[in-house]
C-alpha cells in the first residue's frame, strides 16, 4: 500500500494566516478553505489584480461576481490594463483602482491572495497562469488546464457560474444598425471579429472574407466584420465596422454565428451570446470544447483543422 505524500505548507508575511500548500515542495497550490478565505477578506477592500489581455481582463471579473454572491458589502476595485476598463464599467460591480501597483511589482507576490497594511486584499488572478513557477521564481512549467479554469482557480472558491454579467452594456449601437436599415429585423447575422493578433486562427485574407460574404448574401445572411481596416471593405456587401469592444459585444450578443481570428473573442462569446461558434480546432488550453465544458455552457461549436469560406458556408447551411 502506497503512502500518501505529505503536502508541505508555507507561510508568507504578505498573506498572514494562510498556510499555502505546495506541490512538489515548490509550486503554490491556489487552494484555501472557505473559512480562511472569508476571514482574510472580511472588512477589507478587495482589489482584483489582472494585468492581462482581452480574455484575462474580461474573465478576471468572475471574481467580482463571486464576491458579491457571498458578501455584497465588500468594496471591490479592479486593477489592470486600462485598455479593457470598459468591461469593468459594463459589469457595474467594481471601481477602477487607484493603487499604484505594476505588473512587475505583482510578481513579488507569488500567491493568488495577499494583503497590504492599508486594509486592502488583493486577488492576484493571473498568478501562475499558463506558466507556473516555484514560489522563488524558478522551474517554469506549462499549466495544461483550460484557461478559464485557471483564471477561476485563482479565485479559490468552487465554480458556480460566476461569469461576468454586462449589466450596463446597452444596445444603442446595435439598435442604430437596425434603425438605419443596415441590418434588417429578421436577418441572420454572422459576425467576424478581426483583432490585431500574432495568433491568427482564422487565416482568412480579404478575398476569403469577400468570398464568404458573397455566398452568405445568397441566403439572406448578413456578414458584419469588425476591423481596424474598414476602408478595405468599401464597395462590397459586407457591413464593415470599426473595431470597438462595446460595439462588438452588443452585436455578437445578437448574432447567429460568430467567427474570429482571435480565440479570445470566441471564448468571450461563450458567455455573452447564444451564437454558434466556428473556429479552427485547438487542442491546448484554449480549446473551445474544454473551456465550454468547464463553464457548463451548451453553445454549438464547430471546429476543424482548417476552416475555409466554403467550409463555414456548409456548416451554416446545415444549421
């Protein structure tokens, strides 16, 4: 009979009262019991720290949903990339933090929860995210769990559908598209979000998008493309719109199908829209299927090793 390995614990001066368990004696496990979690946060203002990109900024707000579900009296602040502060305003549960804490300074706190002397508690949402390191900063190791599970794990409470609710998102942009006749009331909308990314999973050029839009128009579907190169689509039947987070969210919420060259927008679409998602197949932490399974959503997802305009048209025809 094999003996169970003892799980060593370590205390840090910046998270007093929390015995952090260690994996292999070096990796901090983001787990504390609920009693300790509640006791440490009690009476403190909470700062959700997440200096990440689009995906991490949006899903870091799961922490705010979790916090208000347990204790609505907490004052909650968000500390992250100002480029994505729109998410905070649309959710309506946090204020933007004025604390001067940089991403580099966060690295000095190798735990998902730490405190300061000013009455603040910090949820370090991206601690050991994607790549984990020992608490002294060595032995990098890839974390293979779905990215959304990793983000939620640093909140350190059981997952209960704490996805961000965009309470103040509004509908004014989409309403304008309808009122001006650019999108008809009964039209099925196919949104294509083109972000500036080094990991282009769609790999469609301008001609591919035009080809697909031509096929879609014969079926009465409307292709809406969000892009920073609107002028490239002049003279086509494509509704090209300047890339803008609010406008994208309002439109994909009403879309029938969503495609994107950026996996982050597809993952966000899992929780803000009932649209069907079509994407290149990904086997890693960004798998749409694995992340959807973690979230417990039943979105229709279609993937393949490569996705041509004709492939996508065929999938849409079968819906």
